[in-house]
């Protein structure tokens, strides 16, 4: 669409300005995301009024906060009735070191893969005696057990074979890990089980499990989510738990 603008510079003199109007751009909702303190930090640094001034100054009466315990998220909607209003999402974020070890996941490792990860994440193991025993047991694993795989599988079954391999290689059944259960939480110790299974070719696959980690992650979520709602609760924001 072209437009013409007329302007009188001097009496009796007119200038015509011709150009193209910018195309219409629909407003877009502004979204932010961060750790479990994201909503708290956002509200704490804003001058809060009853009615919203703009997306960066949410009004208390029109804002809505939704807490989802299953997804471990806290979402602030600055004005749910306005599709162009902003949202701030605070979410529990996994500790990348725990993810690297694959604890409580479907990830399995070969002997070499697990040794490599343990070496790069040695700072997570406060008990150096346990850590040394685990590494040395993994390094000796093939030499100490390969000769008995076939006979034990036929005679006694797979479950007994796994137990016998741990005894022969000196692998500890449990090791202690010291790490934050989720980002932002305090570091603490928890027990991790070293699991293994024999493959058809006589090798083995390893994985790590920790029921204790599940419990302390849930506890950390509760503690951090309470801190993350402190200002919202004090100022009287509407909070829905789902």
C-alpha cells in the first residue's frame, strides 16, 4: 500500500512525499525459560502493580501461575486472556553429570565406555577407595570372566552368572556418588548400584541405577519450587497446582 503525505513548507509551497507503508506484523507472545528460580527472579526484580503495564511488569490480578508437579515446571502467564502476553517458565533441570553417567536411564555401556565416563567424572566419587576398586575391576573384567561364560550360562542361569562375575572381577555392587540431584539443588551423597548383564557374544553391558536418587530429586523439587514461588505467594498471585 502506498501513501502520500502533503506538507506545506512555506505559504503557497507544497511538497508531496510518497512511500510504502510497512507490512502489518501480528504481535508475538514473549516467552522466557530458566531453572526453578526463573519465575521468582522475574517477579522479585519487577515493580508489581495490581494491573499490568506491559509484558515486563505483570499485574497481580491478571497474572496466573501454573505449577505442574509431574513435569516439574512453574509457568507464569502474565495475562492468559491476551494471546500476545508473555510467559515465563521455570523448570527443574537435570544435572548433566548425572545424565552423563546414565543413572536411572535406559542407557547401557560397554566396559570401555563406562571406564571412560568414570575417568572424566572422577570428582563425583568422594570415596576414592570405592572408585579405585570399581575402575580396576572394570579393567580386569574380560580377563577374569571370559572363560566361564558358556558353562555357567547353561548350568546355573543368567542371574547367577551376573553375581559370579562381580565376585570374580572385584566390582562393587554399590558406589557412592556426590552431586546435585538437579540444577540449583545442594550437592549430596547417594548410593548407585552397578548393574551388568552378559551378552550373547560373551561380553557384557553395564548400567547404573539409584532408587535413592529418585527420592532426593523429588525432595529437591519440592524445596526449590517453594523457594521459586516465594514472591508470588507473598504478593497474592493466583497459583494453580496441576
